[in-house]
């Protein structure tokens, strides 16, 4: 549907023109919080996967360092969560910086896009690691440690995707970086 309220009759023009219109509107709205009723499960899954990539790097690195150094479970989780946020933000900032945005603005975009998603993901995956009996104490050579960690990340992905869909539908979360992914 365009600004005049008319539907586009040809099926081929629907996805391109609606996508172009949504992109154009987001670019010129003056703020990033306009609702996006076209948020799809695919968009949410892609945003979650992007977030999970940074989270998983930080999470695995934190768990490995914590287990290797013999840190307590609490210290290991604190390290894993901190690194998950660092890597999650870094991946988002990398894409935004590549679009020509200055560092400070890129950091603001990353904070707005990823904070809720990373927080939900970290609560879920660390919760799973704590719930699985012996997973935190299993050590790096144990299959239990790695299976529990993989399962924890999978649970985090599945349960964070609806959160991201809700955020995107309200113009929040990864919706704020949509214009930067389009090369602007």
C-alpha cells in the first residue's frame, strides 16, 4: 500500500515496492522508533542469529577461559556474559561502521539494537548451563560441557527469536539498524 491508500495490483511489485517504501520511510522518519508491522519470523530469526553469533563467541570464550583458569561458576558466568556483550556489540558496530557512521553513533546504534536481545539470550543460555547437572563443573574435555553449551545456545536462539520479532514490529531492536544494512 502506498501513501495514497491504493494497493499495488501486480504481484511482482509487492515485495520490492513495499520493502523500498518501508526502507524509505525508516530513512526519512527522523526517528528510529516507528512501528514496523511487516516484521516477519524470518527477519526476527536473522536478527537473532546475528546476535547469537556475537553472543556465542563471547559466551564460549568466557566459558573456556573460566574453565581453563579454574574460576568459580559465578566468575565464569560474569566473564562469559561480559564477553558476550562485547562481541555482540562489536559485530553490530562493524556493520554500521562499514556504512560510514562515526564510532560514537555506531556504538549508540549497537546499544539500541542489541541490548535487550543479548540480555535475554544471556539469561537463557547461562540459566540452561546452571540447570544442567554438572555442566559448569564438567571441564573442557567433557562432552557434557560442550553438549550443554550447544543446547543452551539453541534454547537461547529459539526463545529470543519471538522477543526480536516483537521488538522489530515496534521499530526497536534490530529495526534501528535496518537502514545501515542497506548500505547507507
